[in-house]
C-alpha cells in the first residue's frame, strides 16, 4: 500500500493500493462505485462516472484476457495429444517408405524425409516444425500421384486431417496468446487512471466533506484507514542523587 499522510495531527493513516498490484486497485474502485451507487445522484462525487466507466473497461478487458488464456491453455493441451499422434503416424509412414525404398533409400526425400548419404539412413523428424514439414511434403507427394500409385497406409485422408488439426491448434494457441498479451498491455493505462481518480476523489472528500480531517468514514469508499498508535515520549532521565 502507498501511505499518504494528509492530516499530520490525525491519529489515522490513509493507505492507497499500489499501481503494481492492479487487483487491489480494482477492488478499491469496486467498493467505491458500489457505495456511491447507494447515494442520491446529487450526493455522488464527480469522479464516480469516470470510475464506473474505467471499471467497465477493466471487466471487459479482463474477460478478454481470461478468454485468451483459456483458448491458449486448451490449444496447448490439444497440441500435446496431437504431437503424440503425429509422431506415431510419421513412424508408420517411415516404416512404409523405408520398406519400399530399401534399395534406393534416397527416394525417401520425395515424401519429406531427410536421407543421410554417409550412413544410408532415412532420418526421422524430431521437432514439431520438422514433423509439419514432413507431413506437408508427404501430402503434396501423395496428392500428385494417381490414386492407385499412392502408399497403401496410412490413408491419405487421415494424414491430411491430422496435419490440418495440428495447424489449427497452433493458430488457436497463437491467437489466444496474442489476445492475452493485448489485454495485459491494455490493463496498465486503466489501472493508472483508476489510481489517479482514487487519489483525486479522496482529496475531494477530505476538502469538501470532512474538513481536511482523516476519518474511518473513508472506508465506505474502499479506502484503507487505520488507527496509528501514538508514539511514546521518552521519559527525561533523573539527575544523579547528591553524594
């Protein structure tokens, strides 16, 4: 909390929520506008409609942030499952291609595999990007062949389906990440404005309603007001007794 000492003679201390703790700022604003809503319109502060609008913006923006995070999380979970399915499918394709290219293993590059000439091995992809690259080239190669000349397994339709599903979930994850990032960036100015109007509003209250004196009544608007224990004065030392 940011401690503000406006009334030096008051036994109370007023604390503001810190801007780096946005949820504390929002909670204070929510209490503020709720209390103001119960007052007659003529008794409400001029800051109230501004804080109401900022709270609406915050809630709307926070919903966007949560929706983006949910989409990102769901897509990430789906990608874990798809990654495993893709690995199994690519290994199946690898076995088929290795069998039909036994005498000419370099032919495996037609389906997207990497052929290592020094060892004569047809290499398996390792990363997700490499798996996508292979599937894309495998699909293009198979689609370029007459149906009767295509590899018997796995069915081309299944390869296309899992390739498209993987790309779709990657797009969904990126979109969710971008949405969340935009919402987090937009939250900063909203919190800064809320913080400013909370400070301005308490100055208004102290000036026009409470004659400059800190009071626990400010808690009605969500402000934190605490009673401060008075400092003890040091007892003067007694002079030494005469001999």
